[in-house]
């Protein structure tokens, strides 16, 4: 049993190493341009045994996405619960949610660069719902957390009751993620000048959403 446990621990450590290297390469070079052989070489894993850990490149890419978002969400939850969350009304909670996207832009642009190529890669590879399930569970967990936020807002009166929960979540999540991703990957053109600061523009987008979604208690 001890030998089997050691083998499993070794496999887990190798898989983690491959995911870490894969994430670094995918976020720097783009997912499409990085082969499994390249990941194997940088991970110092024999090419012939690479598929012992991940059967396909698609499996690796999805595993990397699930791992990185798990890591980020866990850190966000720790920071959130260190605050005096019980005193927050729903509008303040919503600002915390939106602030996470600004944090991604400021401190985790590698995640945004990876995510930019992730969706198109899954689409090009025609990934099935079953294959994407481990990744989609992370989005579902965010949606579940947002549901609690929305229910709080309906109770304390700080969220706009005329906007349905699905619409508010979709706008908050997809528009903010798209915006920070475009800035992080250089897809958003900004003319030169001191008045065109990406962070300031993202803060304005957040402020516009808060004006739309919240009301004074």
C-alpha cells in the first residue's frame, strides 16, 4: 500500500508540475502555439510518458483552467471573509464582486491572457459538455455566490429590483471579464495621452454598473 500511495503522490506531483508549466507557456505564447511536446520538455517529463498524466492537450488545457480559477477564487474567498462581511449590504458586496475583475487586471494578467485563448481553443477543438464539466463547475460556483448576493439585495433593498438576477450576473461577469481581458491582452486600442488610463476606464465601467444595479437603501 505504501508503494501504491507513493506512486499516486508522484503522479499528482508530476501533474501539478505539468499544469504549472503549461499555464506559464499558454499564457505567454498562446494555447494554440504550444504543443504537448513543448510542455513535456519544459516540465522535464519524458515525451513518451506525457500522456500518462493527460490523455490529450485538451484535457491539459481544461485542467489548467480549472486549477487556476480554483486558486484565484479560493484566494478571493479568503480575502472576502477576512472583511466584516456581516456588516456589508448587497450593494457593498456587489462592489467587492466587481473589484475582483479590477484585481485580475492589476495583479493577474497572466490568467486573463490564458483565458483569452481558452474559450476559442475549446470551441475549435469542439470540446463536449462532459469534457468542460470540471471547468464549468467553477463558473457555477460563482453563480451560486452571486445568487446569495442577489437575494440579500432583494431583502435589504440595495439592488435594483427591476433587473433580473440572470441579467445582472451575466452583465457583471461577462462584461467585466471581457473588458479586463481586452486591456490585458492589448486588444483595446487607447490613443496616447495621460487621459487614457486603462485602470481609470475600468473603474468607470465598474462605477456605471454600480449606478445601474444598485439603489440607495
